[in-house]
C-alpha cells in the first residue's frame, strides 16, 4: 500500500486484507516480501503476473489527516489490466481501532 498515513497503519491494513483473502477458497495470497517495492504501474503488474504467476492484484492507498483516514482499494485482473472492483472507506482511526479490540 502507498499513502500519506502512518506506515504502520498501511502495513496493518495490507496484512489484514491478505489474511482475509487467504481464508477464501480458491485464492492464493503472495507473501508481502514477494511483492515489496512493487507499485501499481503496468510494469510492476507485469512482473507480478510473469515472475510470480499472479492473476490478480489488490492495489490501494491510505491517506490520513488527523484522526480521519481514507482507505482506497481496487482488485485488478492482471491479464486484462481491468479493474474488477474498487471502493473506499472513510473513518476515524481511534473508532476503528477501538471497534477491533
């Protein structure tokens, strides 16, 4: 993930999404170390597809201002480069973390 939020928040969200997707039958999740440093651009997506055998990628960003956070994510088909799903979530960091505790 990329974005202007605290790095720990982007990492925690990324790991949470990977864990949830990994529980879905038929979906394999690549280790974060395998994709570290790759961006959302076509060249990075081509490397994911060619070298790692990935068929889809979840891309996104986390932006924050004070306690307000916006998380944007998209599911991309790497072969066609089509966005299959995109969405965002806005909220307060403290409220979200308290709800998870």
